[in-house]
C-alpha cells in the first residue's frame, strides 16, 4: 500500500526513533525529584529533544552535503549528551538499571543510524 503523502524528515526511521526517545525520557523524567527541575530534568529533556530537532533541521539542508552532515553531527552530539544524563540519572537512582539500558540502547541505535547517514549523505541529498 502506498503512503498517503510524503512527510519529509518524519518519514525517516531515525527521526521516528529519536522522537520516541524524547517522549520516553519526558515520561520517565516526570518522576525525577522536584529539586532537579531546573537541572537534570531540563538538561536530559533538552538534549533528548534536540536529537530529533537537529534531524529535522538537517532535512532542508540536503542541497548542501556539508550543511546536512553538520546538522547530523549536531544530532549525534546531543545523543551523546543524552547518554551522559542517563548515566547521571542512573547514578542518582532516579531510573532503574533496566530503564537506563533500554534508553541507552535506543540512543545508541539512533547514533548508529546517524553515523550511516553521515558516511553516505548522497543517499539523502539532492
């Protein structure tokens, strides 16, 4: 069955996984202590949301491979930061080992997909 309409970056599996990551982190961080609201909670939410946002920003830059790749590497950087905050969350006992592993695995999967795009940008660029 054909897709009803083209949605650009939203059609990318990497974007869909990045969005899922941001939503899962949002939900798990709702249980973080109130004193973390302007620290860890904001940081982990911001970095996880930026993974997908950088992918969406990269999409219209496909006319220029270097610009496209630059935004994808920004997305990778945000994913690395997210892993750091997941590690902090685990060390503070705000998330379980299982949840930490699940979210870290998803983040690493997104990073691998981004790396593949960075290595072969011509598959995505005009």
